[in-house]
C-alpha cells in the first residue's frame, strides 16, 4: 500500500541561538512559537536535536527507519539530503558563508550547504548582503574581517521584496537583513562560517564566535548573482530553480494532479491553506505548514492557491 502524505511538525531555534529572531511566524502564520526571539522553524529536518516530527510525535529519522527508501527514494535515506525552514529576521543576521561538499567533508565530516531563499515578507527598505563588491580580493576580505566593522565597506547589498527568490550556492557571502521573513530550502547541514556579526554581544557582553580563516578559504569573491527568474512549467506551476541538490517550484492557483515520483520524496509548503487528496484520504494543509510527500506515495489531487514545492534533484 502506498504511504500517505505526512503533515510535519517543526522544531524551533529561538532565544540565545537566534538573537536576531522575532515574532513574525506568529503574526504571519499564527504559530505557537517558543519566545519573542524565534528565528527558525525547521519544517522538515533530520538534524540531530532539531528534528521535525509527524502528528504522532515520530521523528523524521524514525519515519526513515520505518519506511526506508519507500519514503525517501533510492539513495536519499542516509543521509537525508535536504532541510526546509521558515526564517524570521527581526534583526540582521551575521555576515557568513557556507562550504561546499568537498570542503565540508574534509573539515567538518558533514555535507556542504547550498540554499535558496524565497522572500515571504520584506519591510520597506529591507535588504540582503549578497556577495561582495566587484573587484574585492580574498586578502582584502581577510584583512577587513579581522578589523571588524571595516568589512562592511566591502559588502554588496541588494534591496528585496516579497515574491523574489535568491540562490545562495556554497561560497556565496551573505546575510539576511532586518525585517524579512523567508522560506529556505537547503542541503541538510548546519555548517556556517561567520565573518562578522555587526558588533552584537550576548547578555554577558560576549561576541559570537567568528571563523574568519575558514570563511575566507571557502568564499567565492566573484559571486555576483541576481534574483532568480522563474519560468512556467505547467498550469499554475512555475519553476524557480533546478540545481545540483534541489529543485524548487512555486504553485499559484494550482488545481491538478501531482503524481507520486518513485525516484524521490517531495515537500509542499502551503503559503495559503491547501488541500491534498488521494485515494481514500484528504488533508488540509494550513498556511505555513509543510507536508512530506513519500516516494512510494499516492498520486495526489492538489488544490493550492499559493504554495512552494521542493524535492531533491535527480
């Protein structure tokens, strides 16, 4: 028998772990968040200590242990390759960079981290750090980072608005600015190297740890990307991005079939309430929630006024 779609319940990062977080997920999606500094809701996560769960409280790794590749598709069970988050930046995040798979394996024994951000809300004037200014060298970046605020003069900043998507391949220097709520699809990795944290200190007056040597090692100072331009791929379905690790689509006024794909799992994240039905079942997905689509699943009838669809690239 096929596996029915699984509504996932998130793990949260909050408090001292995300001092830049706020209450945006409560305001946008009615979430019962842990505190007023809730920065990340890990919607589908196999990260140890931060695992998402199903309605019965079973962790994602428990579900993979039970169903194996029937859930994930061939080759995607160990390690589970993707991590899906909602992120609320009340204040700006640190200036940071992520390693690719090769560097992360050697230095951290972990996956690298390539990601993409779809902007759900942006306050007037909100911006991202998205690379460094053209002509910046690694030596200039290193020296400026060691001098703290001096690095701000090298950063490339871009204004953002809701509906845009930004691709952040490993090596791209970046920071999410204040007043932004976004959807993030990424490799399943928590490896982050910080250049700079805007002089921020904790309650004891201690700055956050920086990783300047590793950050400079992996930084691509030539990265000069622009927002992704989506393309229609069917009625109500738009392809935002297809890269090595994941594929991302947007659904808008979509009403139709999503066949099961035995090669891979998928995620539907409702931005407005969606309905998913199959032979013998139906699921209402509230705005802001995500349903995991098993590889050995049902062909689905989906009604999605607004949603994101993500899955590993095969």
